[in-house]
C-alpha cells in the first residue's frame, strides 16, 4: 500500500452503508434536562415520548454535583453526554433500561429487591 492512500474493500463499504441504515432507524434525543426538584434526567425523544430516569440510576452521576449533572449535551441524537464528567450514555441502551455496566445493573437490581 502506498503512503497516504487508504484502500477500502467493497465489503467494508457495504458494512458501513448497512450500519448507517440501521442507525437512521433509531430514535433520537432532541433535548435533555436535569430536574433538580425531582432529581431526574428527562430526555425528549423525536417520537414525542419522554424518557425519565432517576439520576442515581445512571452510572457516573452518583457523586456528581448538580451543576455537573445539569450540563448535558446530545451528539447525533444518540449520545447523551456530561462533558464535565467525561461521561456518555447511549440513548438506545437507556431506552432499554440499561443505565451502566453489567456490574452497575446488577447493583441496581440488588437495591431494587432490597427496597
């Protein structure tokens, strides 16, 4: 391969096109906010639905300040980010009730059973 030249196979191009098609069907977040009074994150989805998640359920927000939690950014409608915390959550996972790693989710389940 020559320097500065990128070679892409037909299979790689086909895979990239298929991935893009799959991504285009996913719901997208159009706004995100932190409700301090209720201590929840509210995501408005392009379908008109809202996803409301208790702040303490989201891995990475458990020890954050209100200011850090309130600074939410959305990238591509799929990536929900807290830049001050270097934290990202993937909207499709959040919509499936996946709020962190497998270990985090097991901890949430244990707390739910104990409550």
